[in-house]
C-alpha cells in the first residue's frame, strides 16, 4: 500500500507547494505522521525529508506549515 502525502495545509499557509529553497541544501520540515498529533521535525532537503517521513508512516504523511 502506498503512503499518501498531503500538502494541503502547507499550500493554504504558503500559497504554493512545498519545495526546497534554492540557496539552502538543508531546511527544517515538519510532518504529521499517520494519526499521531505530535509533529515530527526533520532537517534535510525536502525530498530526503519526505522519504524519511514516509519510512516512519504506515498510511499518511501531512506536510505542516
């Protein structure tokens, strides 16, 4: 089963899809994984942070603003 990535909260807050800032190889990202109300913070490039979050999830990852 594929892990669903939800970026809607981030998009509402920032007006665009999440992406890695051009001048920064590493950025802090916050995710909500599955139904756990506590956010998970990962400092990495966006692509790597999403991979790490998906590795911890069973069904859903939400990118937080």
